[in-house]
C-alpha cells in the first residue's frame, strides 16, 4: 500500500509517500517514493522534494499557514501522478497530543477532529498545525482516501501511575484530566523497535534509555519494550532543556514572573515555550552548531547554554538507570542526537563509572548514520539510531485500516 505521511512541526511540514512491504516488521526496508518538506511556514520558506531517491529539488515559496502548505503538497503530488489510479491509497497524520482520548491510531472523522481540537491546549505548537493539514487534505481528497491519526502520546500509555500521576489532589486530577502524557512517542518507539531488531532481541526483553534530542527534547525509560517513564509531561514543556523551551523549572516560576513583570500567564507561558532553552540562555541561537562555534570564539553564554543542556540530559540518564535498575543501552536520536558527536561526548562524559564509555573514533564517525558508539568493553552501550517516524506512522495507518476491513 502507498501511504502519504504528514508530519507537522512548529514551523515545518514534512511529507513522504511510502510503499510498505507486504509483511512489515521493524527490520523491513520500506520503499520511499517521495520525500519532501516545507519549512518556515508563515514566512518566506522552501519546498524540497526528492522523487525515488533522486537529487532533491528545491523551490522558494511563501506559505501563509499549514492549510496552504498541505494544499501545495497535494498539488505537487498530483502533478507527479501520485493522486490518481495507482497512487496514494491512504494518509497518515502525526498528531502530538492524544491524551487519554486515544489509546490507538484512529481513522479520522469529524468526532476525531473535534477531539484533537479540544486537546490543542496541551500541545499548542503542534495540534493546531496538524488540524489545519487534516482539514486541507480532507477538502482536497474527499472520502475516497482514508486518513488515520497516529498519536505521539500512545507509546506512553504504559506509564505506571507512579510515573504518570502528579502529586496533586486526585479530585483535581480527575476533574481536569491532569496526568503526564509524554510526547515524541513515535520516535521513542522507533528507537526501541529498531534496537531490538539490530540486537536480535525479543522486544519484551529490551531495556533502554532513548533520547530524542532536537528542537524538542525528551528522554524515555523503556523496560521490556514499554515506556515506564518519560521526561515530557502534561505538555511538551516539561523535562529536558530544549531549543526554545525551558524543560523542568520550579512550578512557582510562571506565577512569580507574571507578578514581577506584570504579565498575564499566557504571555509567561509563551516566554517559557518560545524564548527560553538554548536560545534564551545563549541569547543568540537554538542551534547547537551555532553555539559550538560561538563557544569556540569564547562566548560565555553559548558555553553555559551547552553546559546546561548536556548536564540536564546526563541527570535524566542517571535517574532512568535507577528507575530501570540498569539498561542495555542509551540510544541517541533526533537532529542533535544523530548529528552532533560533540554533544553526545559531553553528555556521556562522567558516566564511565556506570559502565558507559564512548569510543572516540566511533562517536566521531557516526553522524546521521546508525551504529554503536561505545567501547566494546562497556557494560552499558551507546547507539545512534536515526529516527524514522514516517515508517511507524505508515505502518500504524495500514494496521488501523486493516482492522476495519
């Protein structure tokens, strides 16, 4: 089956057309027919498209919103012959927040759209863009091509109460559906399943710490192939320090800032989501490549931002090793985790006493590729596993549709 996968970020829309193998497994190599993206939505941006693995074609575009971006994607696919007979047979959309409303991928209808809309408060940077893309695709494709929503929160439905609950009065938690839902579940699930495949281990035997380090960052403790704790919580703001998000802060901080700055709580939340993290501390950039260069020039705030970032990841590794009672490996994914040997080295430095020691040569040579980066003698190994959320979404889309047959 040919599946169009749509993944809306906070300012980008990624799209792929994937031909799934007849018998899909985590070790399968699906065929990517189309791979593309639109960046800087809302500004002057670029649409990039690669067909059948050929050289990427790039074109400058100005896209007002995600509805228009989705329409442009569908027009481009139509011109390439992928919306007619023999073309796309289903669409899978990544949706960040599903909360407790959704415990599995679902076929999209009006009730699903309404529920995703109601949950937007918990993922303001992501659920609304996904909704715009869903509605645009619905208008263009009609009922003939089914659409499925795959939720980032699904992988974390296995969190035990001790990890999922906040220590607040139960009546408040139940009244307002407050708990730790997590995020990046598609990425953490991919890393878990891929590790099991390359290690030739049954999924139920896999104990890992998975790190999704990009613009957004999260860590997950995986026990027996299932998420038992994760760093993001009710919203994607909790946990690790990120590109523009604070991660963990004192819960009193928003109120304190609101009073001191005479700002409303919505404005403070915007500061914590969009003006903090690496960008906020450095005062210059959220991109670790820029910050590493700035640090080399002697810029102290850039150095502090990087030090804080790596320190907080290292703290979570230690905490999750305690939660798991040990693990086979720490797995790096995401744009930073996959492509920055320097950041991986800083995160792992000081963990040798736990049995995790990086091999400097393997670490330096593993950039954007899959492989072990720890020494052969390490008791806890470190791996880089480039995340492929699109394949997980495509598989979930087909599985969901097959259940309806």
